[in-house]
C-alpha cells in the first residue's frame, strides 16, 4: 500500500493568496463606504422625526402648522406593493418555469427572453406613463387616479426582475435531480413542484425581495397613477398616498419640519425593507430545517 505525500504550499503561492485576499477586502471596504455614510445620514436626519404620532397620524398638508405623520403613506405603500407582489410573483415565476422547463431554446422562448431584457432596462417612469395613458386618462374603472393603478404600474416594474432572477436560479438546479425523478416515473409537473421549485426557492426568494425593494422605493410610477393624498384609505379605487411620493413632496419644501418628515419617511422605508428581508430569511431557514 503506497502513500502519497502532499507537497507543502510554496511561499510564493501563500504570498499571492494573501495579496489577493487583501485586494478583495480593500475593494469590499471601498464599496461599503458609501452605504455606511448613507445609513449614517439617514439615521442622523431621520431618527429625530420618529415618534408615536409620526407613525399614527396622517399628513395634514399644513405648511406652517403641525405637519402630521406618515400613517397614510405607510399603509398605502404596503397595500400597493402587496398587490403588485401578488400579481408579479406568480406570473414571473410561471414564465421562468416555462422558459426553463418547456420553452428552452425555442424561437418563442428566445423572443420572450428578449422582451424581458428590454423591460428590465426600461425606466420606471415609462411604466407609470403607460398606465397613465391606458387607465388614468381613459378613466378606466370609473376613476382617474387610483391605488390599484399604482399597483399595476409597480407589478409591471417587478415582473421582469422576478422572471429573470427566477430563470437564472432554475437553470442552476442540477439536471441530475430531474433525471432521477423522471427515472422513478414522476410526471414533469410533479418534478417541477416537488423537486425543482423547492431546490430553487432560496435564490428565488432573493430575487423577489430585490423586486419588492425596487418597487417600494419607486416614485415616478405612483405620481402618474395613485398621485398624492393626505388621508388614509383602504379603497384601492381612490387616490392613495405612498412613502416615495410623500418623500418627493416634502424633501424640497422650505419648511424644516417638512424636510425632517421626508427624512423620517425615508428611514421608515429602509427599515420596512430590512424587516421584510429578515422575516423572509427566517421563514426560509425554518422551512429548510423542517
């Protein structure tokens, strides 16, 4: 029985490895510097606006008096983003499944991928203008501006992001898993739902969270569809407030209290996305352990 001795790593390779690690760490630190300053400035300017009344009262629209809080903007953002997610995620994941499992390299799949890539690069204001021309100007549904029209614009914005990210993740699922399931006689639909989707779920959740974060922070589509209103409403057929629209309205005001409201709303929006991400990761980890 012969034994193979491993050659020690040369000093030159060790130095090259340490140098490469140092370069990667340096550029990572440089990339994190702007993020650190953004978070620091948000906390510095926004925490002063936070209070119980800030989260539980609606904006008053008063320039000289009490500016009120951001309750209507928080609830409006949650409503519209939730509806947009409920529309965009099933459609986007379904299109990705078709592209990977059925369409593959057909001419139709190639055309779908091309238009998805085009939609990914379209500015958000274009989606807002599209919904504005087709639904708002025509008074579709008996009203001009409405919360559900803002949700439609956000869903169009999320759709290419969800589809592209889901397709990339589904392509990473090893074909051996599919072949093993087919060898046991499982039909294709069962292989997709029992094998492929659970394997790709962590990556798909990441892509969905990125799409939600982008939709929650968009202003232009909502200005053309849901516009800005002070009062809280749960009627999706009425005008609806949102955090991005409120920030856009207040940050340029000459009144310092309104500017502070805008900073507080911006910090609230970042905190909401952070909480959503943490909750999604916890649910994902729990489902994986079970």
